[in-house]
C-alpha cells in the first residue's frame, strides 16, 4: 500500500506579522499606562472600593434592574397592542413608540425631573364635583422614581420593536394549530409564541441591558445624585484628579458588563435548545450526523425527548 499523504499547511506570514505588530502596540500601551503620571494608579487603588463608590455601584444596579423591568413590561404591552386587531390599541402603541424613540433620553429625563413642577399635585375626587384628597408629587415622585420611569419608558419604546420582531418570527401556523386544539389566545401567547420568540429576543435584550447600565450615567438630568458616575465625579472634583476616578468608574462598568455578558450567554444557550446544534451533547450530534449522512436512524438509537 502506498504511504500516507502528509498534508502540510501553507505558510501564512501575515499571521505572524500581525501578531508581532499587535504585541509591539500592546507593550507600548502597557508602558504608556505605567509610566504616565496622570493616571495615578495609587489613587485608583485607594478609591476603587471606596464606600461612596460601592454605594454608587449599588444605586446604578438598582436603577438598571428597575428600569429594565419597567421597560420590558411596557415593551411587551406595546408589542402585543401593535399585533392587535383593534386600531385604537395599534394607534396608542405606535404613538408611544414614536414619541419615546423620537426624543433624546436626556431630554426625557429632564422632563421627568420637572414633573413635580409641571404637575404639582394629584387630586382624586368626583368629576366636576368635590375633591376627596390630593397628594403632592414632590412626596410621591422623588428623583429615584423619575430616573427609573424616564429610563424605563424610553427603553420600552426600543424593546417594543424587538419584541414585535421576535413574536413575528414564530410561524403563524403554530398559532392556527393551537387554536384548532381549542387553546385560548392568551395561552397560545404564553405557552407557544413567547417561549419560541425568546430565542430571537434575548440577544438584543442583553445588548439593551448593557446599554441601560451605561445610560444610567445620565440620571444627573433628573437630578439623581447617587449613581456611580456622580460618585466618582464628586470625588474627582474634591481631589482635582479626574482621570484616576474616571478609570475607577470604567473598571466598575467593565466588571458589571462582563457579568451581564456571561448571563446573556447562558440565557441564549437555554432558549436556543433545539435550534442550535452547539447546545446539544456530542453523542447526540454524532447520531444526528449519521442520520444526515445515511438517511436512516442508527439501529441502536432511541428516540429522545428533551425536557
């Protein structure tokens, strides 16, 4: 028998050249960060876990989570209304998306900060009759509520289109088959459409969550003065060292973003079961490959049901 042919990969000098160039640039950047006295890494280390910075991280996470919950609820309602046969509901949903997507988020936050000036009190009573009781909006609508409502409603306008595209990605025939089985509209949406649409919704939803984390730096417009950006800016103004405190804020944002990206990865893998071969086991992939190549199921293969 003739000897085996030993294939040899063709040389790729471009790979080595680019690697050397990148290594030189990285070394130069590291040296620049170490040598440049402006960065003051001792100040960065001293204030990285400062009490006010940690409190700012906590408030930033609280605003991010609360605003995303509000935005998700508003987006889901708007997306369902856009799919409704009722023209009034479709019009209301379209108007909400048009207004909140068409104006800058900073402008919206300033508006919510002035809400107690625009609406100084909320009264409850009989129409054209006596007033039962009234509440001051300054007492029931603090700056934290304005920040959450402003960011949440703005985010909901963007998420509504993401949700609508995800819901539309599910084949219409599945809804028709479920109706033929006697399922109600709400149950079809909850048990069939939404679980499948999540595979399309999760990736952009994760990106929007990361974007929301960084957008919380604008809540000073409300004004809300306890978030991470304001905390680091306050320390920087006190020490007259803006760059080290900017690095502190950047490191915290990077750390939180990394955790969110890991969570997004696992959510995508969970909702992608049955759609992505990478989420299945190697044994299952090999059996599937044998089916695709031979056109028949292996004799010892058993039907599998994923729970």
